[in-house]
């Protein structure tokens, strides 16, 4: 059974997690954590999911999985600054935003 609160605190603003998810959705950012890596190895990856018009020469038609996109166009996306690694999800997103001139919510 869930422990009740003594007072009801209304939720009047979004949590940090909700802000991060909204920001990722708005800017088409995909994040993933490589399980088993230690924090000093920068286990989090953040990348922009490219549009079809930008990656047509690199990725075959119908490929939408982010891991497959990295397989086809990873070097090009890395050179363009569309892929960054960090010690946490927010750190990776912050580095991605800094490299591309976006204001991040973190």
C-alpha cells in the first residue's frame, strides 16, 4: 500500500525528467546508455535523428532504427557534431546542444 502524504501538494510545473523528454521530442534527440560501461567511460550517447533529406546519400530508404542509422552514417554524423557522448544522459544532451548552438534545459 502506498503511504499517503500528510498534505496534498499540487503539481504546478513539470519535473526535470518531463522537461528533458519534451526537449528530446522537440529537437528529435535520441539517447541511449551502453550497459556495463563505467561512468568514466562516458556510457551515454545523444544524437540528432536526421531527416531523410539530410542523409539520403548515406542511409538506404526505410531505415529508421537509430542504431542502424549510426551504422550507415555514423562517421558523417560524428564529423557533423550530431553524436556526442557523456557521463549521464543530461551531460550528453548538454554537449550535443553546445556543439550545435542550442540552448539546453539542463
